């Protein structure tokens, strides 16, 4: 089931450009404040990444591109923890209290820098 959803998502991004399509939702935060949230541009960034345009993807949302390896590692570790009971130490590092604080600070800094607030 998960693989089918992944195939559907990849197909969607290869055949529908979020830059030109009206089927993708607009960011409510951007429309209300004029500021880009940390997720703004992520659809376009992933679309560009799937097409091999790394620099263009980074132009839309650098944070998402940098976060992808962390997310994939998290999924892998979670799978190993559930299925085999392994990787619990790494899982605690990835999802522990310190990781939450580091993630929150990083996302906040990205938001502030991207909107030229600091």
C-alpha cells in the first residue's frame, strides 16, 4: 500500500507541475501574512528534485532538501525498531528531547532568515 502511494506521488510530481497547476493548495500563512512559512515552496522543491534540478529545488525550499536524508533515516530507523527491535539508541537520538529542541530552533531560524527578519 505504501509503495503504491509512493509511486502515485512520484507520478503526480513528474506529470503535474505545482508551479503551473491550480490543484495544489496555496499557503494560508503566506496569504494572510505575506511571510513564507518553513514549508512554503516544498511542493515545487520536491518536484524539481524529482527532475534532478537540485539547485532549482534549493531555490524553492532549501530546508526541505536538507531535511530529506534526516526524514529517510528516521523512517528506516523506525522500521528497524518496530520490525526487529534494533536501532533503539539511534531512534532515541533522532526523536529524543534534544532532537525536538534542535529541530524547533532550526525551523525557526530558517523561517527568520528566509523572510529577512534577522
